[in-house]
C-alpha cells in the first residue's frame, strides 16, 4: 500500500475514495475565512489538488519533500501557485516571510515531537502578526471505534497523537492553540483533529 501511495494519482484516488481529501476541504471551509490576496503556505501539499477548492485570488506556495508529488503539482496547478521540493526550514522561513496562513494537512502525525518543535518555530517565524497555522490530522481518543483506531494504528505516519499530545507540541511555538475533534468528515469511521494556532 505504501508503495502504491507514492504515485500522485493513486494517492489522490485513495484520499478521495476514503473521504480524507473531502475532510480537508470541509475543515478548511468550516474553520478558515480565506480572503482575497491572502498569502498561504501549504506544507505537505502533496500533488496540489487542494487548489481546486481554494479561491483563485490567493498567493499559494506549496512545499513537499516528494519529488513526484511536486512535479505533478507543478504540471497540473503551476498556473495557480508555486511549488517547491524542499524542507520547510529556517532558511525557507526567512525567504518567504510575511505569510497570512500556513496549512499542514495530514502532516503533524508524520513528524516526531523533537523534529516538529523546530518546524513549528519556523512556521511561527514565517507568519505575519495575526497569521495562523491550520492543521488537520488523525487523532486517538477514548471511545473511538475499533476501525478508526485500526486505521490510525496502520497509518503511514508513526506519530499519531491524542488531542493533548497535539496541543502540547503546538504550544512549544504558539501561544494560542484551539483544537477541535471531528468524527463526521470521512466516509469511513475516522477521528480527525483540527488545530488553529496563533502567535
């Protein structure tokens, strides 16, 4: 399965079939107010299909470390945004400073606490005053269905956390952290957590 998901087309098909991509679209709709000319960085942008669901009049910059995803995104959506195959590090934070929104959809659960703390500091530094970090990940919680837990246990990401775990690591870089759990976004039983973090 992990090998199949390396294909941008198969990755997107899997995301849409399970309703996971739709969860991203719905969470953005429900928890963000996107304005014209907003400058947005999408860390872990994958093959770029989220641009089909964002306003055309934004300045979109996508980062991913998978070369095939970035090549696909550039070919398909290069007219709507810029895409970079590189880590979002301190150099990138300085280069792209002055951002209104950073999105990390399905990213936090792939990164250990120690590594994530440094990444979150870079995210904080790239944001304007008043800018926010939007996150969406799978989440363990008491009482979730056995299938939802099984899905999380078998995720490609090795760092799926509880609500408290996500909140703790986000607070290493952000003063304001609001977390919301949703069980109604996917076509299969699955627990998502949405984070809105500000300076």
